[in-house]
C-alpha cells in the first residue's frame, strides 16, 4: 500500500484519468472528491463488496429463475 500525506486542496493522480482531491480534513474525518470517467465505477468499499456479493449470489440462481427475473419469459 502506498501511503501519501496530502493537505486540504491537494490532489493525487491515478493514471491520466483519475484525480482524488482532499476536500476537507476535520477531526477524525477526511472528505475526498474523486474525478473519474463515467466508464470507471466509483463506490464506497462496503457498497462495492455488497455488489460483488449480490453478483455471486445471482450467478448461482437456477437459469429459469434468472430468466424470469430478467423478464425474458414475458411474465
């Protein structure tokens, strides 16, 4: 893990298209802003993990149930 020190208003770049800016530092909380292309999803980690869990669970559904959920059977 790379650990960097930044002050409010300073930024970090990831490649050419992602910029992370420290917006505010207050007590034990840091507010950050993220500029990234819309093609790169950005989620809080707990949301990302929930999405992954849901995807794994959905991939284990029997095919007929998965098709009904997608609406391909016209019901």
